[in-house]
C-alpha cells in the first residue's frame, strides 16, 4: 500500500540525478537501538545512490547467495527514508517522472 501510494505520487521512477539530496545522516544501527549516551558519536553518512546500487546488486545475486539482513535492509531503509523526505510538505524538491 505504501509503495503504491509513493508510485501514485512520484511516478514509477524517481531520477536520483535530479535530486540534490544524495547524502544523508545516518545513526549506527547498534547505537540507535541501545540508546548510547552520546548518539552524535554514532552518526555517519549514507548515500541514496549507493543504496540503489546495492539493492540493484541484490536483485542480481544468485538465490543461493547469503543475504545479510542488517546490511541489505539498511539500504532499503535509506531509500524509504528518501521517499518519506520527498513527501514532506516543505522540501520543495523535484518530484519523480
């Protein structure tokens, strides 16, 4: 339902080259769920174009290959967060095709 709503709003494809938002802040997964005392020390940088490349590679893997949930889902999360960001009423970002 959520992906259908995103497609309805942004179209079947979003051209990442048209969005000036490739990089984003990311909190280390372990730090996010253990509520570390200094979360700012666990912040790193994610990249939506890298997330997309990793997921494209995932789709080309042999079904017998090992799937690393923590790694692969982190890339899914990056792209889902981009969709959420684009839906914010005040971003003014370029929409999909």
